[in-house]
C-alpha cells in the first residue's frame, strides 16, 4: 500500500462512506487527517488502523459517545489516567460483549432445537401423506 491514500481509497478500504469519514473527523472520533497542498485528505496507515479499531468497537455495540471519550483519552497519550481509563472502558465493554455472546449462544441453542423439532414434525407429516 502507498504511504498515504485518498479519502476515496480510505472509504473503500474501511467500508465507510466519504461522508462518514469526514463526519468522524469533524466530531473528533478520528484525528485531523493530513492534507496535501490542494487540501485533499491523505490517510496514513495509522489512520486506517485506528479506524479499523473504531469499526470493531462500533460493530460490538459501543456508542459513539463512548468511542469519542476513548478517542479523547487516546489523544492524551501514555499518561496513567488516560491508560487506566481506556483499560477500564475496554474491560467493561468486554464484559458486556461476553454477556451478549452468552445470550446469543443460548438463543442459538433454542433456535436449533426448534429447527430440529420442525424437521422431525415435517418428516412425520410427510410419512402420513405417503402412507
């Protein structure tokens, strides 16, 4: 990959729209993206890695507000307060995600049981039709 990529290429790489990338920058979710002399944004590898992390947080249900707080703390750098709060945020999110996964697994068991029940019922009904 090139050293930097355009906003269109970043949109393609991340699956986000150009509008969303601009919005994320505007609200402070991503740091200001360096620009060329013509003012076109040029995304770096580290920008894409950060966006990828944000997408994972979003995909697992973290709110934009919490992601903004995390981004704010990240900008503070490696200070004890920032590092500790980010760690706590991720620990809490991990616990919530684990609970959600457990609930989904339990639901999956119920759904599989229902599918098996209907498959058995379907076989029995077909057997009575064929008899």
